[in-house]
């Protein structure tokens, strides 16, 4: 009877990797995430401006995404569609570095605590845990920039740029209340967003790899560049759509809370917003965000996976 040497890893179609991430690999993943998140959030700034206006002033903007964009351009000029560009650029570059870099690091670290079979069986909880921790750390870094961006977009007369806006927020409201009163809703938004984004992406890739092996007896790496591009586009779009819907209610709360007085506490302010808006109100601007996030996530994975392959 033959025996299996358990010290030698067996071939698998899973993406589970139990080896610890090296520092150079972490930097590669982090830089890929920083470039991907920064670039994609910058190119969708106009859609983000429209979405934020729909959320913060629904009584004024009743004509949907396209109508709101036309109104903004007509009344305030096309330059208003780039409001908050600086805060978006810096904030999401930092957030993307931690989000993608730490996700890969924690995914490997947690998987390495268990046997490969166990890590494969419970890969979804591992992905969820890794993405939750990574996103929370990224959100702490992002929150001041996001608070600044929302203030600039909702009130164009607030300040002339990112730095003056940050100085005014700090001067008038202090550090925590000014920059971090939106931390709870941003975590409530970004953690479900990132969890659904990564898990959906990992699962769709795993199922696709399994399909290739079972039906065509080939691996994803054997596909042509154009075929791999098509796969990334498809899986990224699916991940983006799922992520946008799952996290939109918290995104609406985040937009509202930076306009809300929080003297009674952030939790009470969130409760007041939910009670005032209702379920339907929490999905204000969902169409604009679905378009924005699906575009954003698809391009993010194109850049991220591209950089990983380039420096492999």
C-alpha cells in the first residue's frame, strides 16, 4: 500500500497560499492597490460628485444621475464635477495600499496557521477575516480625506482646496469630531464592500479555474493575454456590482453624517438618519454608485493583477 508524504503540498486548483508574504511582496501588492485605487477613484470623481449630491440634497436633485450632472454643470460649471479631487487622490492611494497589501498579508498569515486542507475548506471565512482587518486599517487612514471630500462636494464654498478644508474642519470641529465622526459608517460601508469585493472575485476566479480544468483540462495561466484580460474584466465587474449594492446603505449614511450634528453621539446620529430616510432613502443614488463602483473595481483588479504579473 502506498503512502502519501504529507510534508509535500499536493497540486490544487485553489488560490489558497499558506506561505508568509515577504516584505517585497507586500510592497508590490500595496503599490498595486495604491495605484489601482487612486487611479480608479480619480477617474470616477464626477460620478462620485453626482452621487454625493443626490444623497446630501435629494430635494433639490430629483432628475437622476444624468439630470443631476447637467444641473451641476449648468449652475456651477463643469469644474465642479472635479470637486474634492485632491482629497480623493491622497485618501484612496493610502487606503488602497493598506487594503490590498494587508489583505494579501493577512490572508497568507491566517491560512498558514492551519493545514492546507483546512485552509482550503474554510477559505471564505479566511478571506472575510483578512479583508475585514485590512479594510478597517485602510479606513482609519482614509477617513480624514473622505470627510474633507464630502464637505467640499456638499458645500463648494466651504474652502478653496483640500488643505484649507482640512484646516477649517480641524479649527471648527476638532480632530476626532471633524475627521473621524464618519469612521463608524465608513467602516460599515467599506468592510461589507471590501469583503464582498474580494470574496466574489476570489470565488469567481476559483470557479472559472475549476471549469477550465474540468471541461478543457487547462489552467488559467495557459490562456492568452486577451483571454486573461476578458476573465479579469468579467470577474471584476461581477465583484464591483455585488460590492456596490451590499455597501450602498452605509455609503448614504456616511454622506449624511458629515452634515449631521453629533452632539448626542455618532450612534444616535446614525439612528436619526436611518429613521428619517427609511429603507428606500438609504438607496439614494444607487444607480450612479453601481456604475461608478463596477467601473472602479474592474479597473482596480486590472491594474492590481497587472502589476503582480509584471513583477512576478
